[in-house]
C-alpha cells in the first residue's frame, strides 16, 4: 500500500472545496498560515493547535556520537529542532 503526502496544493484545494474561496485565495491563505507558523517558530515561541497538537522549538545539547561507517567517535554539535506533540484526542484517534 503506497502512502502519499499531503501537499500545500492539496490543502488549498480542500479550503477551496470546503469554504468556497477561489483557488488563488485558498493558496494565499495556506501560504499565510505557514509563513506565520514559520516566523513564530523562528522567534522561539510554541504553536498550540487545539484538538491537533503543539509545535515547539527544542534545543539539543552537544553530545558524543559514532560514525556508523567508520566506527569513529565524534562530537555532534548543539542544534535546535522542531518537535510535535499530538493532542490527547488525536493520539486516541490514531491508535484506534
């Protein structure tokens, strides 16, 4: 069974079909939502979407790792990453 990804175009099409906006307006709405989400995460704030989940930026500390090809130990530098924690309702629906 092949799974496909949902793209921005798919989301815009859903907004167009459900709410009746023109295709171009629906694409602008989706782009604006994602631009706002990106700027919010870049500023270090979390995004809480009720009944869906929370997106937040997490700082990872440097640690020792191993190169799987050579077995050589190396230092993995500190970095930031986006983490997603699904809401309880979403977790329950996924797991049933």
